[in-house]
């Protein structure tokens, strides 16, 4: 292992052979002082061997596809075991620009919040083109904002940085079904401070969004239901957090 | 309760008991999940052998009609299925936890082995 840093970048990847090398080299180029771990979520292509070939990156391979929630949580468990102070989540499909990672880390370092989420809608110029997806995301964000009494503009953003306390919390329990929006609600209920910072997302490098348009309404209803139930869950009580 | 009804219910109860017993014997059913089914079989047998128990309970609950008895039966089966859903969820969570730990341990093992190979190479030089 290379010299250990106190920041860990978690890159969940499921069949991202086309984009993973680009994502990793970009991260290595544009983020200094961070370790990178790729969580290969049971890919059927050669995502993990490509990631290993990049070098200087840790690769954890899940024996079967756990889904994004299980994959990301593996990263948080790894961060907890490695005693990292900050963990950053970056998707393996190339839509999160590596240049934005340090901005999120800086916000955590300045202790502006416990969770910092990169929002593509705070910038304003990066509107979702598809009407239905825009509507769905707006509704979701409005619902979450209402529930946690704080304005959230991009609840489905998977680009986020968290501090040590949140690493402990997420390593212990991470929502399975719709982790991005659900974790916002659950973390807010645990009393963590959440902050959004504007980021510019890139066009997806390869592959398609996991949310396709026809399933959009079904997705929305299910997420809303999950979030509604989340509001009534007892917040986690962790005593061993650093 | 007619004689035929009693025979049918005794048959059903006995069938459940024998089947459950056989599944445990073949190690296809764990004891912890079998109690429920053994209990169901025994209750059915008791009802058929001593119908007065059934009449007493239905009188107590004011369930005199077949439809309400059916509803009670439906509730019983629903609660069993729900119970199993809870168990399935529990197992899914445990499986996820184990998978994640396995993957992290595998990573650790690989890292150690690589380190060991490197030191052996250095020692050999």
C-alpha cells in the first residue's frame, strides 16, 4: 500500500469497463492527498482488472451484485476500518468531474457540515433535459426538503463527502433501495449537518442512467414511500464514533 | 360438525404433523421454524377430536359464521407469511453484511500476500 492519506475516495462500479480507467486517472490527476478504493459490485465485465491496471488504487471485488447501496456501504466500512477522517463518494461512470472533489473535501475540512453533497442544480445551467425526469427529481427534492426542513436541490446526487462521524454511521447502516435520497433523510434525522455545494456534472461517459424514463413514476412512488417510512425510523445511536 | 368434516380435519392435521416431522427428519426444516407447523397440526387435531373446544372459542369470539371463520383463517396464514418476510429480510441483511466483510477480507489477504511476495523477492536478492 502507498503512503496512507486521511481522505478516501470511494468509487462504486458495476460494469464500468469503458469508463473506470478514465475516472480513476482523472481522480489521481486532479485530487491530491487521497486514497482511492474501487468497489466492483460483482461486475460481469473486466472492470476490476482495468481498475487494478491503473495502479495506485485499491480494488475490492464483491462476489455478486449487491446494488449501489451495498457497494457504497462496503466503501464506508473500508473507510472506517482504515480510520479515514473523510470519505468521498464518486460514481464510476464518469459523470462526476474529478475537479470538484477537492471542493467537497475542503468544505468538510472547514467543518461547514458533516455531509457535503455536490448539487448540479445549484449552478442553474445544468438543467435536466428530460421533462419527466426533471419533474420527478423536483418532486423528490421538494418532499425531502419538506421532511428534513432544509432545502435540498439534488437529492439523487451520488457525489458527496462525509466526515468521520458519518463514516461510522453509514458503515453501520446504509439504506439499500434508494440510498442517495434515503440517506439524506436518515442522516438529517440523526442530527448531522447537511450542505449542498454547486458542481458541474459531465455527460455520462458511458452506459445509461440506472433510472429509465418509463420506470420513472414507479421509481418516484417507491422512493417517496421509502422516505416517508424513513421519517419514522428511530435515529441510530452510535457511541463509538470518532 | 359432521363425521365427514371431522375425518377431513383429522386427516389435514395428521398430514401437517407427519409432513413437518418428515421434513425435520430429513434436515430440510430447522426446528425453530417447525414449531409453528407442529402447533397448527396439533390444534387441528384437537378441534376435530374435541369439537367442543372449537365451539367454545367461536362462542367466545362471537364467530358463528363460516365467513368469519374463514377470515380468521386468512389472518392466521397472513401473519405466518408476514413472519417469513421478516425472516427473509433478516437473512438478506446478514447476507449483505457477510458479503461485504468477505470482500474486504479478501482484499486484505491479497494485499498481505503481495507484500509477502515482495519481501521474499527482496530477501532473495
